[in-house]
């Protein structure tokens, strides 16, 4: 099994959001409404267009910041392919130029200067999009494939949690919650100290796929028609998975062989009968 170097997670001291930028939409919206009330319809249309241009640009920056937070919180990660902050910043600059030159007739040079200052301010405050992949070299691990597997595992966890929310049985729901929390701990540990792509794949196939299928099948049945013993076995299965995950988590952290052993095939077969 390939041994990987532990990655150090670099985070900003204070996570930034686009909240302050959204505040600029308020006076712009009021100005647009005033143009309507003053019956200056051509100006109203131009300002309304500018309003939506600015709102869309800010949204792009917000998405870029969200991607950056996810990137910063991951021990291994690929740089975002789409540079949302860059496109958002360009959009804000174009909007400022449009407002100054077309709407308010400030003149070409003044409009260009205002747009440039606005773009520079955004870059200075929010920074640029990540461009470097957080992937160690020479460890023998296919990190791009590993990241893809981890993303798929996270999506399956979300699907399990969504299915759990549809269950009314509080004891069963709690058993699912405890199991998924341990699963999240394993994923986090794999991301912090990845050892082999087989770890993530076995974890997803043996556990996540199986539990997701079992819970979905459980939700598809009429609860009144289910044998009470089946509910008891399902809860025992989930509790057993949680306990085994504690042991596997210790094994992963101590760099021992990953030996996940969660028996759900028999239960799935019972559901299919």
C-alpha cells in the first residue's frame, strides 16, 4: 500500500464572503426605482440592466469564494477549473464602466479608471482563485482519482442523510446518524492522510452503496407491513457498522491495513425477497 505524506491544511484566518458586495445592490435598486417614478424610462431600463449585471457578477464572486473555502478546508484538492472570482470581478468592472460611461456620461477615461479601481479593490480584498492543485508528488497515490472517489462518497453520504430524513422512527434515524458521522470521520481521515485509492473505493462499495440501498428499500416499503424483527436487525446492523468504524478509524490513523468488514449483503437479499 502506498504511503502518503500528511498534508497540512492552509486556511485564511477569516473566511471572506460577498456579503458586503450585496449591500451595494440596495442603493442601486433604490436609484433604479427613483428613475421609474421620475418617468425617465430609458434611464430606468439602463439602471435595471446594470442592477442585474452587478447582481450576477457578485453571485459569481460568491460562488468563487465558496469554492475557495472548500479548497482551503481540504487536505488534497484540485484547483477550481472555472475561475468564478475572476469572471465576477470582470463582470463588476464592466458594470461599473457601463454605469459611468453609458448611464451617467462620466467620460471614457473616468469610466475606465473607475472600473479599474473597482476591479483592483476586489482583487485586493478577495484575492484570486486558487490555481495550484494541492497534490503531493512522489507518493505513489493517484490523487486525482482519489479526489473523484471522495467526491462520490460525499454525494452518497448526502443521499443517505436525505433518505434518513424521510424516516419517522427516531431510534432508526439516530442509528443512521451515528453511522454516517463515523463515515464522515473516515472520509476526513482519508483526505488528511490518503494511503491508497482502494481504501476509498472499498469504503464506498462495501458500506456507502450498501447502506444507501438498504435505507432506500426500507423507505419504499409500507412500514406497517414490515416485520418488527427486521427493524431490529437493521438497527443492529447500523450500530455494528458504527462500532466497526471506530476500530477502522484507529487502524487508518495508525497506518495499518484497512480491513472494512460490514456485512449488509444478507440484509439486502432479505429486502429483495
